[in-house]
């Protein structure tokens, strides 16, 4: 046996793989479209079905994602797969509409300083832009998701004032945006902060469907997932191999690794439909393509029941 | 604010720092006694008080701990500090008695194969040896703790048969050994396995006081702590800087890092009495002495509220 049976059938977890976008955007090396598709197909074979694929941003701003339209066009047709992409403005939304994405993600920071640094405008101006995009996409069949960066703390401002996230979620709800990623942009989430943020949203924007997106910058990503699950949150984003990084902590890791998330969920009794072995292989492939070590403990160590011959390895005392 | 206030005052957590023993024993470099004392004093200044300091094993078997007697003698007198050491046999116990340790730790594996590889005898023979040691130390004032290696799975045998751990805990209890480390020797613990193992012990050895000792080999150490806390376990062991490693997973990390454990506990509302900043400094010192990068995310990234100037750093999108 690998785990005790759960007390009752747990809720279905909705997983979105963000490695190709949030992961590759923050890696030193730029992958070719061909290599991105190789990873995508590997992830799909492993059982993943929802992918945040790219961003329709300026190729000058994010060279790693300059092939957005080409990548989406080449990815389409993968069985049962759903693709989303970030769009920063109306022009990006129109590019996404043209190429036929399933969902666009509109991003704003919870902190004014971070939003200014990230998109050079105020939070109010970001939300006004969202209204235009929502109107433009109305009737197109494209879903609209929001993403709040620095939702668990800002590297410039520190902890957010109480009520800030709840208010932002409420305002996004007024625009018709209920699917809402809470991004732990620089790895400041802790279980206590997760409880506070999720609680604020439940109170001020009860129609919102929170999606938790943790970075493992300070090692707490899976502890935060445990907290999210205990609060009833069933939507998570992660990146195979822990792709990505944090510009404020050059030696630290990036996104929560999808393989570690799947490992935890399966051990907690959730049936994710994803093959952990296959996922670890894709993490290894991504690391080779990026010419670095895999960014997750699990990808380096292998699955727990990969057994060893007693005469072939050193032993560990204690 | 750094976290929500807890709903009620949480239980007091008993922390034992094992970096000087379980950490250094599995590092490639051997530290001098002087450098070990430097780390010990730093850990004590940070607020830690319980230390597993060394092992009274053969210097040939574990050269890194060859200075056991000298280290204990030099460590004694540190205010309020309590020192334990592993002893493999009666001779080791007598050496520990002579130098005046506060507590000895007797270790046995839950798996026959691992016990044979580790100490070259059967589990029965190990327990018979414990009986002799307990008798020898009776009346000495030295406390006796048990440590069950491979308590959450064995790298040779896989998952343990149901009831194995509970039976071992019961037999140790019959010897008068109730303080019981459950060692995740090669990082096979998951929340489900933690529940099963702790449950077995509560059922078959209700007087036992379990001490959870996780390795972060596959990234789940803090998720396992969350599970332990939810089960009411209040005793944990960890190693500053995530010192140590796993002979079965050369690229993976070692022990749960004390700084990440303290970070999680403080954020959950526990008052550990330990300075996180000071602990991160000691983790950095240990890494420099061992000439490698710190083995914890937190030590690499720094505390969450170390803020940045908006004009001085790159930004992170999404």
C-alpha cells in the first residue's frame, strides 16, 4: 500500500499546469517552440489537461514567450486539453481571440507598487482595462480568469492591508470575473496568510472561485496547499519541475513543482488522474532542455517506492 | 502583521536540533570540534535548547563523529541546554555515561533488512541489547530515548507491514522507553503514512511520546509536520540548514531544515522562542563551513518580510 484510504471520497481537484508560461518566463534560457511542444505533449501524456500556455505580451518585454501565437496554434487539437494565456491589454486579448485560446487570464497586483513596476499603471487603471477586455470578449465563448499577483504579500510593501484582497476580488466579481488565481509571486504565503486571504475572499466575494498558485521560494508551498485543502479550496496551479524562479531570491526555487503537488494529493487520497512517474520524466526532460538540475526534490530523489538492493548502496544510520 | 492570530493558544512544541549528529554524519566534509562548537553556540543563541550532539559509535564507522567525548565535554555548561547522543551498544552507553550526557538514544530499524545493513543484527537482537543498556543506566539519571529508523518505509522493503511500528513501540515501552523518535530515514513519509504510523503507536503503545523526524528528500517534510500537528504530535527533530543527505538519493536534500520548521510553526501561531533571523545566519555559517549551498529554501531566500526597493530589482510578472 502507498497510503491509508481516505475517510471519505475527497473533492475533485482542478489542476492547471503553468510551467510553459510562469515557469519558462522566469528561466534564464529560452526554449524553442518545438521543445515547448515536446514538454506539453509529455505533460498531456502524463494526464494533465489544463495548461496556461503563454502570454500575449510584447516579445521585447518577455522574449521567452515571443512565440505565443505559433505555440497556441500548434498546441490546439490535443485531446481534451484546455489552454489559457495571459493578456495584458485589449491588443493582447485580440491576438488571443484570433488564435483561438480557450481562456484568457487578466493579471493585476494586489500592491500598487508591484502593479506599477509590473504593468506601469495603477490598480484602478488595470481594472478599467479589464472592463474593456471583458466587453470585447463578450459572446466570443472565451472564458476570462483573473490573476492577483502578490496576493500573499508584496516584496516592496510587505503584508497587504487587511481587506485589500477581498475588495479586489469583489471588484473583479463586478466585472464578471469569478475564476481568480491568487498568485504567491515571490513566495510570501504561509498557512496563516492563506487562511486570511481565502477568508477575505469568501466574505467579500462569495461567488469567486479561488485558484491557489504558490511558489516554493521559502519551502512552504506544500504546507500552504495542505492549508488550502483544509479550507476547501479545490483549484491549484503548479509548474512541472518547479520551473521558474524568483528575481528577489536568485538562489531560491520557483513555482510549486507539479510532481510534488500530485505526490501530496495522491497520498492524501485524491485521484488526480496523473502519472507521477511520467511527470517526473517530463521534469527531467525540462531540466535537460534548460541545462540545469530539476527544481524539485521529488524529481531529484525519485518516487518513494523505488526500492534498492541492500548490497548495492550505502546505508543511512538513524 | 505577519500572520493571523491563532484561534486558541497552541500546544508547546518540543524541538530537538539534530544537525550536529544526523546532519554532519551524512555530509561529505568532516567539521572540526571547534567548528561544531561554533555552530552549537550559534544555535543556542538563536534560542534552541535541546541538541542531539553526536553518536558514541566507532570512529572508524563514522569518522565525522569521532570527537564525541571531546564535543560533549566542551558543550556542557551551556545554559539550560540538554544534550543527547546515540549509543549503539553497552560500550557506547558507558562512554556516554562517563562523559555525562543528559540522554542516550537507542536506535533500531523497523525493517529487518535495514537493521541488518545498519547494525548487522536482527531487530530482536537490537532490543535485547537495549534491555542491557537500560539496566546499566538505571539509577544514573540519564534519560533513554528510542529511535525507530525507516519508520515510514524502508528503501529495501518498501512500506512496512501493518502493525510493525505499533508492535515495536509496544516492545520498547515494555523496556521503559517511551520517548520515541520516528525517523523518516530516506524520506518516504507522506501525510497518509504519518497518520497510519502515529495511529498505530497510539493504539498499541499509548504511553509512548512520539517524536517526528522527517527528511525533506521528496519535498514533503513540512506537509508531514502539518499532518503531525493535526494529529496532536508536539515533538519534532530537525537540522539547521537541512544538513545531511540521503545515500539513496544523492541529489536530494537531507533533514527537514530547522529554520523552515520554525518558520512554519511561528506562522501557525506557535511561540517557539527561536529567532528565525539568527537561525538563518547559523544555516549560512554551516553551509560555508561545509563549502556548499544551504540546504533549505528559506536560508537561500531569506525571511518573507525582507523588503526590496522597487527601483533596485527586476520584477516578476504573474
